[in-house]
C-alpha cells in the first residue's frame, strides 16, 4: 500500500466513468413508466393464465 501514490485509485476507474457518462442514442429508448406498466400487465396476464389453467 505504501508504494502506491495517493491519487492512483481514481485512475483505475477512469474508463468506467467515461463509459457510463457517454450518451448512446443508437439503442432503443423506452420511457420508464411505459416499461413498468407493460411489466405489470404482463404479470397480471401470467397470473390470469395460471388461475384458469390455460
């Protein structure tokens, strides 16, 4: 531990910070509220299928 410089810890995570700070507009963009609503509806649909033995 004594052989490392005091600020060397930040250099190891610099690539991750740069990766997560970049905006990528190539991917699919979904509103979080839409995703939650879809997930709830899908869950209810599965419960409905289980309840009626389909």
